[in-house]
C-alpha cells in the first residue's frame, strides 16, 4: 500500500513537472520551428486533446499569424464542451482579423449549448466592432446582460469601444456611466471614441475629468487627446498636454510623438513640429508622412519635396505621402520631379487608387502636360466623378473648350455628372459668352435635380449676367429658395456691366432687409455704383459700414474707396483714404495718380508717381496710362513724354495701343497737332480709332479743320463698333457744313445696329437723384428752370457772352441753334440745382458725355454771376468752376 501511494505521488510530481516544462516552452517559443517541435512532443505524449495544451497551441499559432494551424488544433479536439478551447479559437481568429469567422464560432458555440464566460465576450465584441455589425453587437450585449456579466470591467471596456466604433456615442457614454468600476482603459475607450468621431470638445472634457479622478494617462490616452487639441486649434491645452508627455516620459513613444507632430502642424507651428521630429529617437513611416504632408499643407512645397528625397533613403513612403508630394509638384509646376515621382510609384509597385490617379491628372495639368493628364485618365479602369471633373478642369485651364464639351457629353451617358461638373460647364459658357449652351446646361441641371443647389444657382446667375441676359439672371435669382452672401454679391456685381444701377441699389437694400451681412466682395460690388451715380452720400454710408465690419485694412477695398471718392467729386476724401492705408500696392498708387489727373492736378500726380517708385512699388502698364493721362490734362507735355520713354528704358515695358493714344492726346490737347500726327505715323503699331479719335477731338477744339477732315476719313476707315468715334467724325462734317456726309454717317450708324448714347446729366439734392436729358421738357419745375436760364442768358450777354453755334450739330436756323444749346442737359441740371439749393452752396453735376465748349464757357459765367462753386464731372475729368474760371485751364 505504501509502495502504491509513493508511486502515485511520484507520477503526479512527474506530470506536474512535465506540464510546467511544456507550458514554459510553449510560452517562450519564438519561432514557428520551435512551436512545431513542442507541438510534436505534446502529440507524442498524447496531450494534444488536453484542454490546457490545445488552448495554448491555438493561441500561440495565432500569435505567429498562422490561423490555419489554430483551426487544425481546434478541429482535433472538436466537438468540445470546454469553454476555454472555444475562447481560444475565437480570440485567435479575432487577433488575425478573421472577424466573421470568429462570430461564426461564437454562433456554433451557442448552438452546442456551451455557456460563454467573461473571457468569451471581449473577443466577440471586438469582432462586432471591427465589422461595424450593429445588430450583432446589440445582440451580444443582450447576451452579456442575461448572463449577469454587465458589471465586468473588461467586457464593459470592450462594449464602450464597440459603441464608439459604431459612432453611437450616447450608448458608449451610457455604458461608461453604468460601470461600477473603471480603469484607464475605460476612460481611454470613451475619450478615443469621442476623438475618432470628431467630438473634440467632449474628448477634452472627459480627458480633464479623468485627470480629476486621478487617472494617470498613458500613451493611448495622449494619442487620443492630441487630435482633439489639433482639431479645435486649442493651443493652450495642446501645450499643457505636451508638457505632461515630457513629465511622465511618454516622448519616446513613436505614436505619441507622431500625434504631437500632427497637432503642431494643425496649429501652424512649424518650428515646434520640426523640433519634435528632429528630437524623435525612433521614427517610422507615419512620422515622415506627417512631416511631408504638414509642409505641403503649409504650402512649403519645395521643402516637402526635399524631405521626400530624404525619406526614400530610409523608409518606403506610402501612397498618402506620394500623393502629397505630387500635389506639391503641381503647385510648383515642377513637371520633371512630378514625372520622377510617378515613375517611382510604378517601379515601387504601388497600386494607384482613384484618388492618386486624380491627383496625377491634376499635377500634369498644372505642369502644362495635357497629354500626360489624358493618358492617366484614359488608362484608369475605374473613374469617379472627380476623375471626370479633374480632366474637364484640365481642358478648361488650357482653354480647350471643345474637348470639355466632348467629355461632358460622354460623362452624361455614364451618369457621372455632379454639381461640380455643372458649375464648370457654366463657367465655360461664361467664358464663351454662349447663351444657347448656357440655356442647354440650365435644362440639364433641372433634369438632374441640381436646381436647388445654391452653388449651381450662383453659377447660373453669374453666367446669365455675364452673357448679357440680366433678366434671365434675375429669374434664377428670384426662383432660388435661399440666397447666400455669394448670391447677393453676384447679382449686385452683375448690375454694374448691365448699367442697371438702380436695380443694384435696390438689391443692396433687399440684402440688408434679409439680414445678410456684407463682406469685402459686396463692398467692391457696391462702390462702382456710387461712382456711377456720383453718390458721395451713399459712398460715405458704405465707408462707415467698411469701418464697422473691419474691412478698412483690406487693400482692394481701400483702392475702391479712393476711386469712388475721386469720381464722386471728393479728391480730399480720396487723399485721406490713401494717407490712412498702411499697405499700398501698385493699384493704390495708380488710383491716386488717376484721381489727381481727373482733377487736373498733374504736378501732384507726378509727385505721387515718383513717391511710388521710391517706395519700391514697380509701375505697370496701367500706372503709365494714368500718369500720361494726368500730364495730358494739365498740359505737362515734356513730363508726359518723359514718362512714356521710361516705360521701355527703365522698366522694359512694351507700350500698348492705349499708351500711344495717351501720348497722341497729350500732344494734340496742347495744340501740337502736327507733332501728334507725326507721332502717329511713326508708331510701330497700326493706329486704331482711339488714336485717330484723340487727334480728331483736339483738331475740332483747336479749329484745325483741314487736319480734322483728313482724320475723320481715317476714323471712318476703321469700322469701329464704338459709336462715339462716328459721332465725332459727324460733328466735324457738321462744323464744315457738309450735311450730306453727316447724314451718311448717321445712316451708317443705324445700318450697323449701333446706337448713340444720348447726353444726360444728373444732380443729387436732399438724398434724391434728378436726371435730365438733352432737350428734356418733362421734369419737375421745367417752367421755372427755363425761365431762370433765360434770365441767366441775359446776364451773361451783358458780361460779353456770345453763343458758340459750332456746337449745335444740326442743319437748323441760328435761333433754333441757340435754343438747342440752352437745352443741353448740364445747363438744365445746373439751373435746377440753383433753384433747389441754398444760395452760395456748391453744386455738383455729373454728365455721361464730354462737356461741349459752349456749355464749358456758360458754366464759367454762371459760377461768376451766381457766386457758386460748380463741380462738373464729364466723361473725361472733373471741372471745378469758380469765379468765372475752370480748374482744367481749358485742357479738356
């Protein structure tokens, strides 16, 4: 008996030692070969069906990413009622990403009535989360509760993570709040869920709560909170978190360092981001990707390419890095390096996806290689709407509108057209001014159901307006259910080229009524209307709004204000705006030079021109037009010619036709008719109607009829579409008494469908605008105005005034000619202003055409007789009449 007992004790000790040795060997196995050897020993010893060793083998094969061997071990022990073995295979499958199979085994387990335990559910729940199988996840949660395992910490953590991955943060929070016990994983699961789903505020709130609960954050906590700080651009919280990372020694963790790197790029803190990268002990592909993409997002394209070249010597970049570098090549127009990266992709065996191909199309287009773009597009097996839109955009950039329309036709067949396509096609219609194509696309938009899209509607409003169909533009506008700020800006801006400024002002008031706040674009659309009406009052109101909304530092806004005030008769206000501008560009200086020119302040314009050059601002073509124009209207011939010479000598700017026209105007306006004609004949460019028009206007003013007749013939040869030049020629023939020629020109104007702009003038009195046409007899106080003009005519005659009948360009009797002169629109406006304003107050009159010589003389007399300052803006410039003289010095 004693011997048997001793033998039994020895056997148990031997088994215990054997089990312990095999268990240790299994745990320490570091290669598949070692594992197979131990597995063989277990089979030899007949222990392969042992629940302990079979479970261990299943788990160990799973660690070596060999789920097939895990299956094999499990099948050897099947069928089994041992929950440990079931748990082992479910866990093995989950760890190897075979989530569907893991759930399948869980289902089999339940069918065989094997009761799961607390170790079963975490793996099952993780599989549900990975498959985003909400229905199965809820069912498993119900199973947990039925089995009374709802309070288990590990199961609870897994459920929080599952609901977070489903995006069901309310359920995740409910689970978290119901847990009797929580650890750092519980907090991490919730914080990570909020952060991953973009609930950055909540992620930070729960992180701070965990700190108050005394939870020490780990690397997982930090890597979840860093994106929240970056997403919110919460610099203070981000810096505090960075300090904590340094304090608790997590800076050596590559995931944490990558998170810090990404966060600082979102803060636009390049120096800190680069320092973190440089101090990283270990860098992985994500580190390099984050750095390269960060530089590219901050538009440091050259540097991102240099970093890419450093990276490829150490790590293989992924597709995200490559696409980021391709974008940089596109921005830099670096075709050579773009081709190098594309070739690197091919040689590296990268599987280019749709996004990468779309970026390649865009890169080649920006680099000017349209054929390469099309080659990438044509070889794409799968194209999305972005692919089509990218290719269409390439052709638009290269002005190849025929190919755009061909692609759009194919795209319609493939049903790939989206709202972006519609917007691009509408832009093509705008560029081509093709009304019919625009209407066709409008029909397609309605059929495709994009007519409720605000951006598409905005494009249609813009297209119709720029095609000259303002009524169609308004119809689209009125049919829109919602208007955003862009909609209002487009319709307001559309009123400027259409000339319907009354509609524009009505739209501005409607915009205010609807409570839409203006932006800089709105202001830039409104100010030209004030300029046209010369409505200084309304301009000042808008200037006040500019201050209220904080737009006063915007350079284009300041430039528009300078122009508005100068054209509204307030040079003083233009100068004040200019002086207050801290930043000035070439447009600012040009606007100021032009303003001085309009008021005949040529000397001040020249000083401004010199000041501009002294500040380092380089004059462009428009600046030279402005300065020569200013010299022309002040009789500064030598100075104007010197500026013209500077263009080529000092700035290498080739003079354009408008510069030659200004020089002709400069010479002829100062009476140098012969020199002006010689200059025209020596021009390297063929003179157009604008050149001959400048000379003809001066000939007419100076009375040089011989040259005028010769030049008039030249103008008629030009076949210009500008009615003004024909009218000018007609006027010369009228002065010569050649009425047959006059009638011939008028018939020609009518036959060509051209229209002469009727002369009109306007004046603003007590916030109301009064408009007068030439010969107008149907306006308020006509009788009083006519009577006052008669009285003034008598007073002027006593001062020596004699009507200059040359400015009546009709074949009628002299008495009728005098009456016609009295009916000129500016005289009606001046008389009306005299009747309706306080004596001694200044008047401001606007005229759409050039003031005639006789009206110019009459206005000088009126300023002296009535003791009024009269500011008149005609098509050329401002005239300030005071005490019988004009500021233009008769240079107009």
